[in-house]
């Protein structure tokens, strides 16, 4: 069986997009990675409607990507803020990869909005596809994809 | 200035999503990475309408992510197929990162659809955020983000 004959129904890219493939969702996660936790902050910073934000936060929480944690400002009622779970942080490489492409191809003359560094040594970070044994960064030509046990014939 | 005060207008994640942030677009790119090049193959394999596929292929071509190359089947007229450019291949780490998350969190009991290996040694590949100097894979806690020269105050 070849890739074209395999069903895409259980493709992991497709299943990931089913959960986080919405543009607003990815922008919420981008802000969460950068330390944004509160409804009003997401709302103002991303500039999406309260209704859409509520919906996306609810979906991300029910998917286990964000968790709620109560906080209370002096003189206000208790509210929830939104924190990335481990499952949520595991989307960080995907967000960094999207950012890396944007910096390579859409960067304005003013330079990057955000510089991301290895805290310890100060060097820039980058996203690579690497060999899990040799830890060498791989070009796509060095990689082979074969259908696995989950491949189903497309109907 | 803090992240929350910075405009997201020139955020590289947002600018990338402006180009490829549509679900169908990402599924077309997933298929292109896996060797799908022809209109009818994309159409049948992904299961999207011809109108949407035409639109997305046109946008990807005009963005320089796909390029067209003529081919001719015996007895048919010449048609175009779609090939990833370097700019398109540079989205490969993002697609692999989305796939990796899907394999970690949405994998069915039947196992993966696709096994991706380092051709030379046969080991699995993985996507990591690494230090560009030490080439060590980094956890998000080991990384610091600071606003860069392109940061603009949100209006």
C-alpha cells in the first residue's frame, strides 16, 4: 500500500488539526506560551471577540491543553486563569516551528518581535528534525517515511 | 515593554498562519511532503472540493510554497503538477511537529500510520527545539524570550 491508498482519517497531522487547527486557537496558544493567562489579556492582545475566545478556551480546557487555576484581584471576585498543561506545552515545538518559518520568510526590516534564547548560554534556539539516536539535524532528503501498522486502506 | 503591550501585527506565528493557517492548506502540504503532486490525487486523497483545492493550490503557488511543473500522461493533454519549493520544504519541521503531537496524544491502538526514519541509520526522527550553539534539545523552561527590535507598542 502507498500513501495515496492509505486513509487519512487517523493521520496524526489531521488529528492534531482537529484539536488545534483553528487560527484563533493557535494564536491563543502562542500567547499562552508567552505568559498570557487571563481572559481579558487574551481578549485585548489577540483582538478576538469574547464569544470566540470563550469557546476556544473551553475547547482547549476540555482537550486537556489548558487547565484553569483560580485567582483573585484585590476587591474583585475569584476568576479563572488559563495555564498550559504538559500536553499544551508539547505543542511548543510546533509553535516555534511556525514562528521560525515566519521569521525566515515574513520578517520586516525592523527585525524580529521576539528573540528566543537558550537561557544558560544566550544562543538563539532553532527547531530541527533530528535523528533520535545520533541527535543530528536532518534534511528531508535524509529521511524515509513508510506506512506503519496503523495505515488503513482508503475506502 | 512587555509581550502584552506589543502589537501582534508582525508576530511571525501570525504571519505564518496568514499564509498557511488554513486547515485544508496544511493538509495539502502534508500530502505534498509525502509525495503527492497531482490535482486529482490531492482531491481524492484529502477529500476536499475541487473549488477549494484549486483556490488553495493557487494561493500556495503564488506564495512561492509550491511551484508548478508540467507533465503529460500518454494520450492526455499536458497538465501541471505541484512541487514544494525550498520555502515549502521549510514548513516540514512544523508539519513534523504537528504530527509528533498527534502521535503522542491521538494515536489509536493500531499504531502509527507512518513511520519516519533517518534513512542512513533507521532510527526514528523527532522534532526538537535546540540550542543553535550546543545543539542540545531544550525544554521550554531552559529558554528565555525577550522582545526584539521589531516589537511595536500595541495601539
